[in-house]
C-alpha cells in the first residue's frame, strides 16, 4: 500500500512540474467545450433566398413579406430570369429560390389554385429538408389566412370545415437547439481524449527516458505500478468532469436534469475504459509520438464516428451498428444525454451502465495483464 | 558461497544467440568488470541477472536466490544503474530519494539516515531541493549510483555507468565504486573504457555471446598474451603501419597515438626484422624500438581477433 502511495505522490509531483499539463487538464477542455459548443450547431437560422416575382402585384408582395417576417429568411436577390436563379444557386449565394408565376393574384381572387415554384439547392440534404419544412409551414399558414379572409368577404357563414391540427409540444429541448443536444456529448469526448492520451503518455514517457527499466529492477509489483499510475489519472479525469460540467451549466446554461451523483459515477466507469485503452496503447508504443498517433487515429477517430456523437446510430447499416456495441463512448454519450437533458434515472439506464462497467473492468484488466507481460 | 553464481545462462532472440550459455562466479565485495564490444551480449547478460529479461535457459544465483525461481527475492538483493540516466529529471533530488527509498521500503528514521548518506556521497549536502535536471553530469551519475544502493543491497549492477562523463568525474566515480566494494558490496560493472577495467579485481571478456577470457588485469596480460609487444617510434607512421601489417611474422599490428605496437613471437628476431623492413628496405627512420608491458588494450585486441578468426573458420 505504501509503495502505491509513493507512486501516486511521485506522479502528482511530476504533474505539478509540467506546465503543459495544467493547460491540457484545465484550459483545453474549457476552450474545446466552448468552441465546439458553438461550432457544433446544425440549426438553420438565416436562409439566403432569391425571389423571381413574375406577378409583381400587391398579393405577391404580401406573400413574399410572409417569408421576411418569419425571421428565418433573408431576401438576397430579386431576379427576373431563370439563368440568374441557376447562377445564384451555383455560386452558393442563395439556398433556394421562390418563383411566383404570373396570375398569382388573379388566381387567388378567382378562388382558384395558385401554384408557386420553389427551387432548392439539395447538396446539403439535411439543411435543405429543414428549410423545406420552414417554407411549407409559411405557405400553408398563408393559404389558411386567405381561406379565412375569403369567408369574411362573402358575408355568409361558410360551413366550417373541420381539419386536423397537431399541437406539437417538444420536451427536453423545447427550442430544438442542437447545442443543447451536442454539449453533453462533447463533454464525453473531451473526457475520453484527455484521459486516454495522458495515461498512455505517462507510461511511454517512463519507457522512453529509461526509468521504467529502473522500476522493473525494484521490488515494485506490476499491479502496484499500474494502480499507482492509474489513480492519479482517475482523479484528474474526475476534476475534468467537474470543470467541463461547470462550463456546461454556467456558460451554456444547460442544467443537469437528472442525478448529478449518477452522472459522476457513470463518468468514473467510463474513465476506467479510457484509462484501460491508454494503458493498452502504452504497451504497443515505444515513443510518446507513436502513442499519440495510435491514440488519435487507431482509437479515438473510430470511437468518435461510431459513438453516435456525430451521426445517429439508428441510421447506420446493420453491420456497422453491431460495431458500435463495442464502443464505450456510445454508452457514455447515451447516459450523458439522457441524464442531462431528460433527467433519466439510473433505473432507466441500467443496460448502458452495466456495459460501461463491463468494458471498464475488461479493458483495464486485459491491458494490465498485457502490461505485466511486457514488463517481465 | 559466491555472491553471484552464473550457470549456463543463455538468451536467444529468435535465431540470434545473444548470450551463449555463459558460466562464472563472483566473490562478495569484488569489483567484477564485464567487457566486450557493442552487441557482444554484455547488456543482455546484465539485464537477465537483474530480472529485466527472462533467461531462455540456465540460471544465476544472486545473494543466495535464483533469478529463474525467486526473481522477487533477487530484486531486494540488488541495485541497478543503467547506461541511461534513470532518475526523474523533473523531480528534486530529495523527491527522487524519497521515491526510490519508499519503493525499497525505507521510511522515517531509516530513510532520513540513508538520505543523509546519499546527499553526502553525491556531493549534494544542503542542495536537496535542486531539480535533478539542473545537476551537472558527474553529480547526476553519483546521485544515480547512490540511489541505486539506497537500500544497501549486497550486489550492484552498473551498466556502462560512466558514458558521457568527464575524466575527473569518472575518476571520482570510481573512487565511490571502490568505497562500495571495500564496504563489502559486490560491484558488477560493464564498460568499454579499458583504463576503467584496470580498476576491476576480475575482468571477463565477452564476444559474440561467449566468454573468451577471464582473470585479473595482470593474469590477462601474462596468461593470454605469451608473445612480446614491441613499440616502434618512427617517421612516416602511416606507411610504416602499412608495411608492418603485411609482414607474416607479425601476429598483430595496431597504432597507439604516434607509436606502432607489433606483436611478435620472439623479441630479438622481431627487433632485427623490424629494422630490416623499415630502415633497410624502405628507408624509414626508427627513433625508438622498445619491448613494452602489454596494455589491456593490446590483450583485448589480440584476444578478439583470435576469437573472430576462430569463428570465421
């Protein structure tokens, strides 16, 4: 026990002397969370629009004003031929064009169907479908208002046509902001990057400078060395969780709806896996540079892609979905989102928690065995 | 009982035999020098004895414990200092002492007592708060050795301990090694400085994984080298060396500064022949021609070449 304590103290003394480390542990996560928190934003706020108004009447202008008033659209260009539409869309100046044909007003006053054309740039499919939704919403509420006005003008009580109106209420993230959804998972990402890299570096550094060999000659047992090396990084990881959570709560104003204690506990389980992975990297790397490369390209990039952080797992082909089952980050992100946004309780997340526990124990244990074998 | 008993110790990497069944014994308190060229198997052997590498076969008994069967016990008996500086540069002198002391189970009084000793030996009294990285090379080396024996082991292994250290620090370092040896610690040291080898009680020469000679410095010079070494001082040293190395009657030719050493079977015949080929046939002036006591270097060059020739055949 005293030997382990000795190693832990030594590890903290070394950390204290490394000024870069302060940056990595305290500054980098805060900066990353803030920058990513703003950058990882898939909301569509300003839609650049071109208008080809062939009708040029009060009604057509009134119709265009509906878009301006919604706050999402900006009318960047008024064009008078299709060539210009192509140019505007190709150059990326506008995302879509509203074409109002001749007789728009006439059709409406005659109580006939008035078609309008909308031309979209579909290269960013996600964004375009969001914008199409906005456009449809505006068009349908406008035609509803025409119907109501028409009834008034006739002076007769039209038979009321019953229609279905969905009254949508959005829970957990009522403004549908992607930031609210992304920030908790960025926290998972940062925790993974920092603990994995620091852990692997701490051991490879000793191998590089030759102190690991010195330690092998001493009566230190491998398990003592591993515990002594892992504990400081569990503590650092824990501090990072608190730092990142504070930024999330106080900077972005995203409160934790569920149990804070469960959140910290699941973070601890997750850190067991990342430290295990870090330890594994240290057994296959000779230099710190190598460890860095392996950590980034072989481990972290696939983890990020397959964790559901960026792309929804449900949309992946079946065989890729199976791959995601072995990604601990996947479970951690699920827990983070559920606890922070929905206030889910532990009882609703038992499978994820168990998987984290399982991975944590298995990875850390297997890596320790490998490390022990390499030491002897 | 010997302090170290090595019995048919072997290490094979794939098909490469790094250490080929070597056996030797070392007495308690002896300074045992392990010499050889780079890649001769020195470091592999020392790493097996320290428990860093597992032997392929054979065994060694250190302080009464077997490397193969009781590696944990062996570790409490030995200290080790490698060619790489193996303290933590980013810790202070005292933090290094506390860490390694603690690793060896030294606490409180015992630790303070040994800390005093280490600081004294490393010339660092009153400077324990210095960062280890800031120490000069020679002092670092002393500190590393003192810490390697902080737990007062019976045996200490030094793997090329004086690499990259200035001559005065090297001499001071050897004084420290002598002190350790006098206090009863067995010192097992590898080096390729032959002047350092002269300080060893026993020298063992290893080549291509085999021991090719062993004994005290004096024994090596007399027992293995029956020929005579003549030192030739002459002008046109380069062409003289060229001429002499082609002579069939000379076993060995090597250059030492401005002199040429030749290895001949008979002193008088040698003197006559040297004069004949250099002065009479090539008109090179010989200013001096002496029989000398061979240096260890003479012996080693002779033994290594003999061994290479034998391996080639």
